[in-house]
């Protein structure tokens, strides 16, 4: 496919269970006219040049998502809905009887393998990434060479700009090489701002410090379609390890392993944006204030889809 002819796709992972939030946070009104965070992500993606939106959802919420987004997006871009299913595993594997939730973000991406055949970006449904993130990803993907040696990309944010005041968050902590490529990424599931600085804990008791200016991944990635084949192989390997009921097939973990073994090269795209999101219900007022400020500054119209 010639450069400039690529129909960029954006995969929005919206199948999360929202346990810390206590509900379906993907549909929490955030904007002044009731807009969702997904609305702002789609809006930013379309004006950056993306042509296709793929929403990864669970079957029980698909009708609500279709009703909400078809009227808005169907005339502006291609739109597709993909189900993330617990039972979507390779032949020869069975779902553990005590497993209730899907297999994680890398499985959500893998679920899109039949509807995405070109360069694509991946984001979370409940994180506000900012306009520049989509511009950076679109520029990277439009210049991406096809083939098995294609690079990937991740948008990196200053860690201190990605934290909530209301509990811990999961963040992929990035280390870079001298050329600005990812050297390692480690998923820290419980990161928080404390009196003596930013730290993470694995057991809830012992805390380990992290630099304020460390780069954090918010699951904003850019990939060539070859990634599906790689994730397919790795998902088989993951399941062969007999994961327990809580084990997650995470994007950061898999990409980190691929970087370590030399099978992936990931460019880090730095964003200066401040994160807004709804990890906890207490985050909603601050996120609404942040969006309202951007509307007042003219970054977004109100209503968004006028």
C-alpha cells in the first residue's frame, strides 16, 4: 500500500469491567453536552486522519454502544464493533472453570484481527489522551513501512501527569535507549502519588519509588498489521503456561518481552498532555473540569458533534 493511501484504524478497548469504578465507566458523561471520553478520542482521531473506528466491547453492552455511536460516527467514518469473548481461545485450549473475565488488553487487540488489515492505533476507552497523541500516532502510522520488520510506537506521558488523587493506577513504566526507542516497559499495577513522591507497591505494604519524570504508557499504541500474527503466537504461549483466573494477557507485558528478545522495535512518541480519566468515580469532577477548560480554550467545540 502506498504511503498516503493508508486507511488508518483506531481500536478503542471498551470491554473493561470497571471494578474499581463500580460500573460501566465507558459511558460516564464527561463533556458539557454529555459527551463521553470516547467521543473526544474519536473526534481527535478523525481530525488527525484516522478513517476507521473499531470498538471492542462485550456482547451485553454492544446494543447500547451501537445506539450511542452509530448515529454519530457512521456518516463520518467506517465503524465496526468487535466482541471480546472469554471463550475466544485457540484450538486445543479450554477456559478455566473459575475464570470470569476476558484475557486482557492484548486479547482485545487480537480480537480485531479479522476487521483491521492496515496500520492501526490502540487506546483505552476511559482515558483522555489529548489531540497531540492522535496527531503523533497518525504521523507515525502514515510513514510506517509494511512488512515483518515494521516498527511499533507507544505514546509516552510524564508519569506525574497521569495520576489520580483517589487511589492507585496501572501504568506501563517506560525506559528508553539513546535513540528514543523503548528499551523496556514494565506494567506496574498499583502506582500512586505519596507524601514522599511517586511509588508503586506489589503487596500493598512495601513501596518502591519512581522518578516523577519517568515516562508512562497509557496504552496508546501504533502498530502494523503484522502485530496480529505475533500476538496470536504469544497468546497460545500465554495459555500454554496455564494462567490462573486473574492472569492478564497485557499489551505492555507482551511488547516488553518482544523488545527484550529483539523481535520488536518500538519508537516512543512523547506527549506533553495531561491525563484525564475515570479510574475511580471520584475522578469524574476533575475530568469534567479539565474538559470544560479545553472547551473554553477553543480546543473542542460544544456540543462536540455539532
